[in-house]
């Protein structure tokens, strides 16, 4: 059961900007070094004197509120913190230790989780941190919103951070504006208008063996055939589009693909001009009969 007070505080927290969220989480947590400085003790005393009194979120990261309880003194809020962030911080400070811990865990992720979410290696994450392309709230603690935002972006053409997962997410984001079926030209035009960077069409071709259609299918979207695309397609992609056209025509006309006639396909295509013509299917698949056989085989493998 979700704690209502945590849920309310988290709702207000989520209304903050990423910088404001970072400042709030940074204040609510302390590194081991910050703990020793705040309590005025030696490093080993953190364990020997206060081990049972300080709440640890993960190795080397502690809750500020438990350190304040030990010292019986409040940590001063940085003067540069924005008023909206201060208001949310004060609301969170009214929560119990367990409630604060729950909220922080909901708003952040650990290093291993960030590596997995970004689909990068640990060394690449270190490189991003050193380049300032992503930041951690504390060592080994990342803001979820920051990771998710970075995951949607093309951080750099030279970092190798493009992955199939990022491309699929970008296509699905485009589909929310363009609909579930769009061409690579429409996608390229959409990318130009976005405030964040997204994978380009050539990048998509690279990751999906040169196939925009394959990428669309991976994103569970409907590929669109277009004559102007043929120059950029490989043979495999052309064949896939033709096979999909035959299967779609068979579904729409209510027959098995092996029973689909030439006149039926030609008539169907009049209302579905985005799909390849009869002549294109024959040319690409090596004949009408051969094409239907390939489509039937493809349908069996699904």
C-alpha cells in the first residue's frame, strides 16, 4: 500500500525542475565525508559510535535527518536553493525517516540501475560523468528523471550511446505525434522540431541493418511503403515490406494469403496506395506465386 503522505510529497517533488530535484535530494542525503564533517567526528566513529543511529540508503550514502537527530541540530539549508525547492524540502522533512527513505528511493536510482537504464557499460557511464553529460546526486546515486531524460537523447555522436532501445523509444515518442504509421521522411521532419536530440534516420539504418521498416516493427509500429524510400532500402527490407503488404491485403479481403488473387490485390491497393504495387511485388519477390509462398511462410513463423 502506498503511503499517502509520501505520495503527496512525491507529487510536489515531481513538479520541480531537474536542478531543483537534484538540490533537494542532495540536501536530504549525506556522503560519509559529509557525515563526519557535520558531526565533527573521525571517519571510523561513523560506524563505532553511530552505526545503529544513522540510516543508510546504500553504501556510503546516509539520510540527513538521522544525522540531524544524532547531533540534535538542523543542517542549514543552502541560501542558493530556490523557494519552490525549499517548500518541497520542508514538506519532505516533516515525514518520518522511513517515509523519507521511501520517497528518495522512488525518485533516484543506484549506479547499477543507471547503467542498465542507459544501456551502457560502467566505464561509459564514468566517461559521461567526467564529460558532464550526466550528473549524479551523490556518488553512486542518480536522479531517475535525469537518467530517463538522458536516455531519450542522443548525448553525443561520438560516445556510442545510441542503442536499439533508445531508437525504439524515439520512434514510439514520434508515434504519439505522427500516429502509428509514418515514413522515414516524416520522422526526419519531426526530429528537426524537437527540443531534444533524437537518432537520425541514417543512425536507425545503421542499427537495424539499414532498415527503417525493421526499426518500426521493433517499436511495434506499422511500417509505410513509399516509392521514394526504395533507393535507400536494402533487398531484405524491400522483401519484408512486400510480404507485409500481401499479408495485410489478405487480412483485409478475408482470404488466406495463398488464395489472394492478382485482381484482388490490385483493387485493394487502390485504397491502400502507401503499399507496393503489384508490379513491385512481382519484381522484388520473384513472381506473384513465389511472393505469396514467402508471405505464407513468414506468417507461419510468427
